[in-house]
C-alpha cells in the first residue's frame, strides 16, 4: 500500500503564550499616573477576554509606573518611562481565549498613540511526544545594549555629551524669579560636579508672549548650561553640553525637583 507523502506534520502544543508589546510616543501624562494606567490595563484585559482577578500598581521615583493585572489565565504587566514616552507591556496566558489584538487596540486608544507594536510572540512550555521539550539555550539579546549612559559613553569613545530636558508644569513663581534661576544654575553645576566659569547670565525676553520668560547661560568646563523658562506653559527647557561625562538623569531629576515640575522628557546625544 502506498504511503501518503503529504501527511501533515504534527501540530505543536504549548502550555502558554507570551506576548511582548512595545508602546512608543505615548501621552506622558497618562503613563506617569497609576490612577490612569490601572483602569486602562484592566480595560485591556477585559476587552481581550481575560478573567480579571486583581491588580496592583505603584509609582516609581522620580517618575514612571509599574503594575500587574492578575487574570485567571495568568497576568498582564507594564512599566513606563514618561521621559521617553515609552511603555513596556507583557501579557501571558495559559488558555486560548485571549485576543491580544483587542488589548492592543485599547492601549493605542488610551495611550494616545498608533505606535503599539507586537515585538514578541512566544510559545512557552512546548509539549513533545515524550513530555515537555527542552528549550534551546540562546541569547535573547537581539541588540548588544548597555543600561547606563556612562557605559555607552565609554564604549563608544565619545568626546562629549548633550542632555536636553523639558520639565513640564513647573511652579510659576520659581521660574519667574531671576535669583532662583541663577541659584538653579549654580546648584546644578554642583550636582553634576562641573566647574563654573564666570557668573550666570539671565535675561528676560518678554516682548512675544510665546517666548516670554527668563533665558540663562552658564559657562562650565569644556562647554555650557543653557535654558529657557516659558511663562506661557510654565515649562523649563534645559540643555547641558560638556566634554566631561555627567549623568543625564541627574540633570533631569534635579531640574524637576528644583522647579517643582510634574514630569519631564529627556533626550541624550553623544558627540563622537
């Protein structure tokens, strides 16, 4: 009897499914507030067909939120970086009832972005003929990445670093006081251990309401600190450039705390 050479291969079975979801260009005010993120994640779980059992969310200092939604099928988790307008979401399920696309639709709508991407779709616990198959030991780091600016600065042999920080909703009386703005420049240089050259120059450009507010310049070793404080928005816009390394996050966190800002966005550029 002839054998059918077109016999379908056996269908793989797994114990669970793991999705990795990347959310870019999110509304920074939303992803910095656990009171907003928790109902969004609960809605995502419910819309995906999960059975919600509980949730726990908390705020990181100086900003960012971590949280977990426990579902009967397993869990959904999130951690956010408002300074980069980015949220990392993971979902794991042990059943076939979860529709991850519907969960992602909720994230797009509530986070105010179209850049919600399914970056990973993994089967966990694959069953073979003789029980669980052993996973191959491979590196999961698709990008050779470091997790500190200092290490990146050293490895790339950079000669300079530029940090640009936008701090939102500062205390109005602080950014409108010339002596406070000057004191900020002095204390920032002390914080990041930069030697100052000369006095801080502060000028009020007030003719156009769109740019009305103090601007500052402070020379430091190898370069300068500059900034503008916008009266219209109560935002502080700071740039620090130096050929001597400093921690960008120190600039951002100090500036937010000094001026009582609600949150900040951060951009770092290495000169090479």
